[in-house]
């Protein structure tokens, strides 16, 4: 089994780190308005964080106007 990288609180909150990664992902992979981002569980697995961390990061992106979260439908790129 692969050893997970050790995390340190000195580098900031995981959700803040994930915001940076998701911003880059949206810009590079989901750059067209209306592109649907992967499910919360898929993002958690991809970045090896909990779904709560993903929710916090997505909420920040929504506040910044980068994504639109539609209950029961998914998260979509806006810009």
C-alpha cells in the first residue's frame, strides 16, 4: 500500500490548500461555463481529503463566483 504524504498544519488548512488546487483544476480542465465538476466523493478520493474538506473548498469557490452548486444536480463551472 502506498504511504500517504504527511500533512502539517503549518502549511494552512486543508480546505484552503484544496481551494488552490480546485481553482487550478477549474481553470485547466473545466474552463467552459456549464462544465460539470466531479462528484464530491470523487474529489475527496482524488485529493485524499474528507468530503467535509471538499465541501468547505467548494463553498469558497461558490462565494468567489467560480462555480454554481445545484442541490441534487452537481457543481458547475461558471467562469
